[in-house]
C-alpha cells in the first residue's frame, strides 16, 4: 500500500507565527496597559494585523 502526501495550500503554523511576529513588532516599547488596550482593539476588529 502506498500513501501519497497532500500538498498544503495553507500552512497555519507559519501563518500564525508571522502574525505573532507582526504583533510583537507593533507592541514593542508599549507598557502593559497599552498592550492590553492594543490586544482588545485587535479582538474588536479595530486593528488589522494580517
């Protein structure tokens, strides 16, 4: 029996790693309160990271 591996068109691990790195660069130098507000705005859709 031979198995074939499917070619991925979307790699979720690399996608979310890239998002995490973008967010880290955007939050660089922020205080904890600023980071909390920033993350809340991302969740609400006011800021787009992708």
